[in-house]
């Protein structure tokens, strides 16, 4: 019974490390891109079932290296003028983060142009 409990504790610890790493990654990437492109909105998200529509979009897919698991985690990165986004999945920073001129209502975010 102790071995099962130990196994569960190890799995929980690994999952927490992964979520912490993903949270730091999404928040750091958004902060960097918002600083680099202050006239643009930015969103980074994991779940590809999420719905995004934007104007003047630059899109990239990036893979975050999860060193401690010998895995990667994929994220979509959108830098754009205006648009809408509907999140599918968990709303934690491990799954998405955004910055710019926006209005959020639950899992839906509307982004507006940033005037200079």
C-alpha cells in the first residue's frame, strides 16, 4: 500500500512541476512579446481546439522543452491587431495567457486595436 501511495505522490509532484513550468513559460513569453510589440495583442495557448480569429495575424507554433520529462509541450502563438478567442479546456496559465487591449468574459476574449 505504501508503494502505491509513493507512486501517486511522485506522479502528483511531476504534474505540479510540469504545470509550474508551463505557467512560467506562457506568462514569460506573453510578457516578452507584449514588450517587444507594444502595438499588438498577443495570445499563447495550448489547446488546438480553441477558436481564434484575428486581423493582421502573425502565427507561430512553438514547442516548450520539458527537460525533466524528456518531452515537449506545444503552444500556438498569435500576435495580431484585433480579434476573438474562445478557450477550450482549463483556464489556468499552464494552458493559455494573453496580453494587450482585451475584454474577457469567461472563456471568451475580444481583443481591440491598441492605439498609439
